[in-house]
């Protein structure tokens, strides 16, 4: 791993006023909307002449949602300039979020050019959903400051950002990026190694691929797949996620009981994905992880929490459905 | 497939007053609570002397939630009798929900005995999460009336029920069970073939196995896995499910654009689950399924719907967190 020279230390978070968004399509434009809502000035670069009108439309569409979630003082949806010259866009930028199309050669060239033009000490994050920074940073002169900051669509509403460096990234850059995203209200997962697809995409992709297999084999329709999640386990996940959900499914014995008694179902052909061997080590790691996450919450506490959350989420979704949302039969009035 | 004799036709839904729950642990007890809340009399069988006290505790714990979601007229949490004699428990029952432990031999014997004791025309459903009715029904004299009615935990809050028959099940029994569950307010997916793990469990299991692999390999912690879902894609799924979520991710071109442009990522090692070959046939089936599910909703309509739903779900979860829920650090006051 590389080191950041003391003289190129990233800016203090409190001094941040200006960020650059390189590429302002759906993801980059969503980032721009989020930065604006948090009160920052955004300098954007996009080679398309249509980009400026498009990003304003995106920001305008997102602004009511961002307003509902709470704007920072001084937040202004017009506090953005769009440039076709990269060096011009990066002038004064204290952080760069790159959201170019997922084409490795393009990412490599763009990160090289951003690195060449950005001020010393500025951390440069890529929104890539699949490439590792190790493979993207190969042409950059200062790979120490390049990190992955992977958002979820839409970046202005989904809190998650996965942060991970490449082999040449300085630990300080990873650490600064994580603090920065937390500073602006994101839920940050800092990974200590590069894993293809990071974390959430791996989980989502496993589900997606199993779904595609089912459609390919006529085992389920698209509508059945979606409804099996929206009216099933999807109602449990916004509160507890998949692991703590199973911790509860084990009854008072929690995940330990679950793995010790239902472990054999890992051998069942319930998905096309083979399970890992349930070694004592894996069993203990999962149990300890659940216990740590549960903290002072016993299984009965978690069950009560789960039930309240499911009811509340159901009421939200039922309310939308009663208002005409969530149905292809007709559109809501408003 | 078998046939139901006309003289043994299942009861008219409007005439339903009494259901039997065979096995009243977490799942069976959850079913009992749900049937009671819908205004039915429940006759329960369980061999454990502790079962009666346990099911009353479960019903009492579930009742506030069920009350909040709305009780049927005359619903009474005490309208349940618990029996240790199976024939006695089944007296007067017009429907049977079996929720015994997931042990094939036990299921086979129990379904045989229930079938022998239940009145003619009564449909018998199993809560099994993994066995097919074809393999469970082998000892029953009247396999025509045996169906799978697979709920999700907790059955009194999660709407989904997956209904599927075995090779010897009469189509009328599958059809009646689906109508019955819908009649009592469930979201029913009727499958036309037996698939191990049905639908939701296959999807959930793929995600769970990928998560276990990540823990086993030190790629992610239990807490990171849960947070990657609760603060990430888990916020999108209660409204749209995984397929319609990706339909939106394709921009105005929807799922067609998504598959045509991001299809190559199916070859990426983003999960350990190999993707199916993206044939023209599969591509068209997924696109047509999304178009059908979207109905009159264009992608911009769906984006607006998604954003509203994410905001509402986030507010629900954020509200719980502000009140002290969702954290292992301390317990909420109430």
C-alpha cells in the first residue's frame, strides 16, 4: 500500500465546501443531488451536451424527496456548474466522485486524468459497482488517493456506501473517504479487502441469478418472484437484514440453535448455490457476529422489534397501495 | 393427479368457522394467532404438555400487532382449545394446517393420521418449508386433499403463503386452498409445479448462502452483511421486489435496456452462483414479465413510486432507531 505525504493530507471535513462529480448520468447525477442537499457546491463534468439539462431535471425530480428527508442549511439545487473541460470542473474541488459508465478502459483513463488535474490531497472516489481499484488505478500517477465509494441507486435516497481501496491506495485515503461519507450522512461499510461485487451486490446478485434461473426454467414468473419478496422476507429485511432475521428464526436459542438444528438444510437443493461447509469455525463466527450485533437485545426483544417494524412497513406499503401506487392496473390520482 | 369426489367437495368459504392447527410451535402457534384474529375457532393438537401455555403466551404476544392490523368481527384470542388426542382436535375442523417439525418421517406419519381422522372434503395443508407434498403424502389414504401452504415467519404478520400440490393432489384442493388463504387476507402464490424451497426460500437461501461464504472467507462480517441490506437494497424491496427494482435501474428503457447493457455482468464473479445463459428467450421472458407487472406504470412513474416508498420506509426505520430500537447498545424505554 502507498502512503499519503503529510503535505498532501486530505482537507479537514469542516472545511469542505466544494465537490466534483465526474459523469452525471443516473448515478453521478444522483450523487450531485445528494451533495447539493447536504449544502455543498457541486462542479460537474460530463462530455454530453445534453448532460446539463438532464442533471437539472434529475435534481428537480429528487429535490422534494431530499427536502422531505431534511436539507442542510444553505442547500440550493442550483448550486451546480456543469463543465465539458475536466480541469475546469475540478478547480476548487475538495473531493471527486467519479461515476462514468462501467467500462474498464474508460474508468482507467478518466481516473488517470482526474488524478492529474485534481489538487494535491484531494481524495478521488469511484462509484464503480464491479471493478476493483487495483485494476482501475493502473494509469494514475497518484493511486494512493484513489478509492472505491460504491453507492446504491438512487444515491440520494439509499444510505449505503461501500468503501474499499486498491493495493496502492493509502489507508489514510480509505479512512478519510469513510469519515467523509459518514460526515454527510451516509451509512458506510469500510471493507478491508477487495471482493468482486463488494458486499451488497454479491448478496443481491445471488438472489437475482437464482431468480433468472427460475424464470429460465419456468419455475416462477417475474411477478411471483417480486411478490414472494415484497409480501415475504422483504418485509423483514429493512429492520434486521438477513443474518439477524435468522437469529430470530432460531427461537430463544438464536443463531446457535438455528445453525445447529437447521444446518442440514444447507445441503438441500433450495437454490443452485452450494453452501459452504458448516465448520465449527464458521458456525462460531456467525453466532458470535449475531450476538455482537444483537448486543443487549435478547431474542424476545428482537422479536418484538421485528414485529413492530413489519407492521409499520406493511402499513406504509398498504397505504401506498390504497392510494393507487404499487399496481400496474391504474395510476394514482396525484 | 387425483380427483376429489363431488361428495367430498371442500366447504364453501362463507361457511368456515373452525380450523385445526396440528403442531403449535413458533409456526403453528403463529398460524393459530392469525386464524383467531380472522375470527375463526381454532382446535389445536400438540403432543407436548407445555404446548398449551406456550401457545397462549405466543397469542398474547402477537395480539397487539394483530389488533393494530385489524381484527375480524368476533375475533377472540381465547377461542382456541388444545388437545393431545389428534382425532379429538380434528372434530369439527373444516381445514387443517399442519406445522410439525421438519422431519420427513414425522410429517409422513402425521399427514397419514390427519387424513384418516379429518372429515371428508377437508383440505389439509402443510407448513413445510422444504419437502414436496409428493414425498410427504406417501402414507396418506387420500393424498388428493393434501397441499403445501408454506407461510413465512411470523405467519401472523407476513402475508405470503406459497401453495403447491403434490403429484397426487387434486387441482381442486390446490385451488380451494389458494382461495381460502386469499379469503383470510393472505398474499397467495400458487405454483404449478413442485420446486425445492418453493420461490421465496430459494431466493432467500441464495442470499443466505452467499452471506455464509463471505463470513467463512473473512470477506464480510455478520454486521456488515446485515447493514449492506438494511441500508441498501433492502429499502427498495418491500415496494417493488428484485425484478421491478432492476426494471427501474435500466432507465427509461427498463429491463430490456438493463439486460441488453448489463447482461455481461452476469459473467462477473459477483457471487458464487453461476448465472443462467442469457438466451434471447430468457431475456424476452424477463422483459415481458416486467412489462406485465409494471402495467400502466412507465419507468418514471415507477421511479417516483420507488422514491416515495424508500422515503416512507426510511422514516419508519429511522423513527424506530430514534426511539432506541434497532441497536444493540441499549433497549428502548417502553
